[in-house]
């Protein structure tokens, strides 16, 4: 079994064991098995880092075995500089989520932990798949555990949120399915991505495929105006669900653009680039403004996620080195930062059972350690230099300025909004005099929460101060991708 | 003079028939409430028949027997094998249910089921219009009686009457269509009819007239719009064990019959019947899915879901012949076959859970009855969830590959209209996802109304777990069954 298969199936196997472990009277064993499972799953991904060759743009750790011969579908896995960090990020966030749910989840613990472990394996599968149908299977299968996570452990309006999440994203993916089947027939019976990359397609067909992909990936990212499911879902999802959703699941969409839309339909991508840039700028500016007026912390961070992901799609569709790399870096950074933001809200919610900003005030007085972490994550969310949030946004803005000054200018001005809503929230929640009795009774974070926060803080700082390992890995692959997109695929 | 080869070809049928008669007699001496001995004997018979059919099927030989009256080929034998297993599973799930409802006072549940299965066998392997018709009548007559098995139950009796009247009408349609074809081609033998049509010397109008009636008859049996009216009422009204007997294995037989009549008999007329099936498919997908959304009764919901699922099966059948070209026929028909098989598998699992939750004096029929099942029994809730996700076509479950295969057949036909049809079909399955998800929502997100544990006999538990596991396994490794369907259909088209 190859390293990638191991990375995918280890968490899934542990997840199945957890599901079989039974009921809540063994909650303690379940938690430890889950933690061990998550740690082992992280450990098996680490050798990837050691063995990955930065210089090569080719797929590495390739595994290829026939899966469904009748449709020529292969179990084809591989990793390149674009997907590399997401595998590690997913495994890392998975550990954090297990720690975050430790004492908080008391009912059906085995199902909760099992769902997250299985989900993590499936998401790693999405990033590794090099076969269109394999990708789709992993991509869609993630809906099942997430639907259950939101619906079982979610807030008061969880059922609405669970259905909205499932049906909204399924609607997009079904068009993706038709497009994949169409490509299969066009390419003479292959689901292999490499074959699709070199497949000439007429302008109309490319447009059709581009928008079918768009339907699936834009909903997942989510881009304005199909982002409306995200705030509803984030608000109702349990803390762990929100963290995974923001940190990894949104990246599946953005990753899809890089892996599918751009290289398979490059001419359509160029033709519709301004459309995509327009939507991204609306996300960055308008959704940033929307975030500012939110009363609910989770909603605010959800809107800020949409705005941050706007930077990612903006970076992809300006077709230069800085933009694409910046977009990927932003995805990784956002994975750490948004995960941390949602977990911070979770820490408060567990104590006060409210997400409303107005219910807090002066938290720093009673929870100084926690407030320090929260400050760091807020700063990272604003994109302060020295934190992870800065690197990606800065690269995208530089790339955008190179592409067109005014696009870069607009994107850069949005940083101000980002700083405004994040810092304003921080001020209202953490600073000032103690707001009410709930806040007065708060106890500071315990060792478990400290560990979780510290791990994320280390990641955020490391990536902010020394982003080179992150960018080094992706350089060759990004250059290769850009070269690929630059060549027209229109039939002569 | 009956030759030996003919006898070998129908060997399983002979065993089945002889054993059914024997079991009917034997049952007279059985006095226990759950009819354990009859049950055991029935299971043994079915197991032997299933193994025989599997052996015949993997042997891969095509034998015409009794002067071309019946054919034993790979496709038919696999369908018969799966139908036998489906009947076995149905009886395992249904026996405790039937016992609690005074339906096991006699052993009719078993003997009638066996006769129904024999009818399916004849339908699947008939190579002559009248033989197929006879098989169909044997199946449906047994089914009418099965539905009315609770004779003191008003709803079930009403369902039986409704089923009988509409079923008789459909049989009439079919027979009428067959007589037209007989008039036009001068033969009831499917191979001869095919040859006569292929010459092109037969009056086209008469043929099309005949095809219309045959398609209408088949549509009744498959339960597709606008001939679907009986499905919801019969599904809801019949005792649940019988609902499964009607909604499970016979779908395989109906598919087999459709293949024999339309493909083997009338492939040159594909351009005509494909158009008809297309209209039926669109109607079924639309009405089945939309109507299912409104249902609160789970049996009725599954009835409408069946209608929409059969619409998908038809989609596969219409993609076989493109511009008079039969190159993609094997691909298209085998995708439909795969679809039917996975559909039956999931239907068995979902009805198995419904039957399990029904207790003495309590029918677990409302969707609300599933509330909080996950807290009462995570295992059975999991099996039901797997079936629902599979019916909704979510990977990595068997139902997804069925939809993938059919959609692929549509897109591969290269007909732009079919591409839109594929988009339409996926949009409809999005609506479908809603009502399947609702069942899962009730099981997982709602609080239970009763805390009682779900008890199941060992046989039910084992079979249900295997059934659920198979849906997942077929989802992870669907290649084998797909290849099997492709192989079987390819062989059928070749002869």
C-alpha cells in the first residue's frame, strides 16, 4: 500500500472501528481511540514531506490500479506541489478537531469522532485523486458525514442547515458529474485527468464544461452570489464541523478550479476570467462589508471566510505566478486561521452558550490566556504581517497589481474592511470592562484547549514568519500549470 | 418427444415447480405458528435453485429449448438467480411480520411466493409471446392473492382489488399488442418476429400499433407514468412483507421481460419504442420525485420513489440504438440491468428495516415512526441510512454507480437531446435526494418517540447486515457486477 492510500484509508479504518465501538458508556475509550486514530493518520502523512521532491512538477507517490474496468475508471492517486500541503493540513486539522470535541461532545461520541475521521480520509482522497470519477466519488462522499455532523450535533436550526448544505452542494456537483461523463465520452473513454488536460475541446464545449465545473466548485468555495448557504451552515454546525468546513471543505472547491477548470478548459477560463475576477472582487469587498454588520460571531467569521476565499479565486484567475501561488498559500493560511477562529468561538460558546457579540465584553479580564490566542488569530485574520494571513493576501495583491492596477487596488482596499470587522469584533468581545455576569464567571482555557490553541498558533506564526517551505513546494507545479493554461486547447 | 437438452435448460424451473407442490402438501402437516418447517424447506429449495441458476449463468451457455419456447441464457439466468435470492431475503424479513399478523395460519405466503417466483422465471426465460404472457399471469395471480392474504384487513383487500383490476387491464393491453404483432408477422416466436420485422416487409403501422400496446402493458408492470396509479395504493395497502414481495424480485422479472420483448423481439423498431419510453421516463422522473416529496407514509414514499427509479431504468433502455446504430446497445442495456439489480438490493434493505420496526399491532408506516432510530439501534439506522443514500445516488454506494452507468449511456449516445435528458435526470435526482434525506433526518436528528429496543431474530439480523454491507461493498467495488451485466447483455445481443 502506497503512502497516499495509507493517508486516505487509515483515518477511515479508525472511523469504522469507532462506529462499531458502540455506545456512550465507553465515551472515554472512544475519545482515546479517536485521538490515537487522528495522530496515526497524521503520522502516516509525515513521510510525504520527507520524500517529496520540490524540483519536480510531476505527480509523485503515484498509485494506479484499475478500479472499474468497464468504464476505465482507475484508482489513480498522486500528489504534486498544488495538492501537497492540503493532505497534511487535513490530517493536522483532524487532530485539532478531535481534541476540540473531547469533553464538549457527550452524546453519541463514537459517531461524532467516527464521522470526523472518515470525513478527513475522504477529503484527503479528494486532494490525491487523479481520476475524474475517483475525485467525484470522494468529493460527494464528504457530504454524508458532514450532513450527519451538522444535523446531529448542530444548533437549534440544525435541520434547515443540514438540508441546505447537502442540497445546495449536491445541486452543483450533479452538473459536475454530467460534465465528467461528457469529458469521458469526448476523450474516447477515459477518466484520466492527464488525458483530459491534453484533450482539444471546442470553444462552446469548453464554456459548457467550465460552467458545469463552476456550478460545483463555486458553490463549494463559496463564491458570491452562491455563498448564501455558508453563513447558515456555519452558525448551526457544531464547532468541529465549522472548523473542518472552513479549514478544508471550502478548499475542495478552490482546489477543483486548479485541478479541473483551469487546465481542462483553459480557453473558457481566459474568456471568462473577468467574470470570475468580478465575482471575486464582489466577494472581497461587498461580503467584507456584510461581515462588518453581523451580530453573530460565527456568521461574521463565515462571511469573512467568503471574503478570504475571494482572494483565492482572484489569485487563480489573474493567471500569473504570484496570483496562483498566492491563492494556494491563502488557502492553507485560511485553513489554519479560520479553523482557529471557529475553535475560539467554540471555546466561548461552550462556556456561555451564546454566539452573539452583544453577550460578551471584557473577556480578556477573566480569560487572559485565551484572549492572547484570540488576538493572534484575529490579527492573522486581518492579514497582519508576520502571521499566516498576510503572506497569501500580499502575494495575490502583488499579482493582481501586475495584472491590472485597479483590480489590485480594489483588492488591497478590502484589507481595510478585513481589519475593521475583525478588530471591531475583537474589541467588542474581548476588550473593555466586563460586560455581564456570564463573562465574570468565565474560567480560562484548560490544558486541552491550550494545547489546541497553541498548535494552531504555532502553525499561524510559522507560516507567517517563514513561508518558504510552503511556497517552495508549489513553485514547480504552479509554473507547470501556468504553462499549461497558456496553451490554447481549441482544435485547429 | 422431449429431448434431454430441453430438460436441462429448464431444470431449475422443474425443481422449483415440483418443490412448490411438495411444500404445499407438506405444509398441511405443519402446525407451528411461524411455520418453521415450511420456511426451512422453502429456503432450502430456493437456495438450491439460486445455486443452480448461478452455475448455469456462469457457464455462460445459451440454450433454446422446447422448440424455441424458452431460452436459457446468461442474462436470464443471472436475473433468475438474483430474483431467487431476493425472494429468499423477502421471506426472511417478512416471516416474523406475517406471523404477528395472522398471515401464517396456512403456508400460503411461502407457496404463493414460490409460484410467483416460478412465474418470474418463465417471464425471464420465455422466448415466445405466449410463454412470457403465461409467466406474467402466474406471477401476477400469485401476487393478487398475496396482497389479499390478510383477508379481514380492509385496506389490504382494497389494494388487492385495485391491483387485480388494473393488472388485468395491463395484461389485456399486452395480449392485445402481442396479437397485433402476431397478425403482422405470423409468429409468436420472438426470434421469428425479430427476423420478420428485420426484413422490412411487414406493414409498419400494424407493428407500431402493436408496440404501443406492448409498451403500455410493460409500463403497467414496471409501474411508470402514466401507468403508475396502482403502485402507491398497492404498496401502501398491501401487508409490508407482501409489498416487498411485489416491489423487489418482480422488478428483475419485469426488466427481463422488457428485454425479451423490446430488445430481442423488436430491436429494429427501437426508434419507435425508444420515443415512447422516453416520454414514460420523463414523466416518471418528474411525477415520481415530486409526488414522493409530499408523502408522510414511508411505504407510499418508497412507491413514488420506485416510479422515479424505474424512470432511470428506462433512460438506459432508450440509449441503446442511436441513428439506427446498435454499437452502444450493450453498454446501455447493461447499465439498466445494473440499475435494476442495485435497486432491488437497496429496496430489500430499506423494507427489511421497515418490517423490523413493525411490531405486533403496530405498522411502522409513517416516516415519523422512524424518529430517533439512531438512538434506539445505530446498526439498523445505519442500514436504512445506507439504503437511502444509495437510492439518492450518493457515492460511494451502489446506487451511485447505477446512476453513473445510465447517465454515461445517455451521454455516450452522442445525441444532444439525450445530454439535456441527462441534465434533467440529475436535477430530478436532486429533488429525490430531498425526500431520502428526510428519512435520514428523522432517524438521526429527531428525538425518539419510544425507547423500546429493536429486537430481531438471528436470521433477520444476519441477512439485514449482509444486505446493508453489500450496498457499501458494491459501492466500493462495483466492477464485478458491472462486468457481469455487460457480459450477460453482450451475449444476449450476440445471439
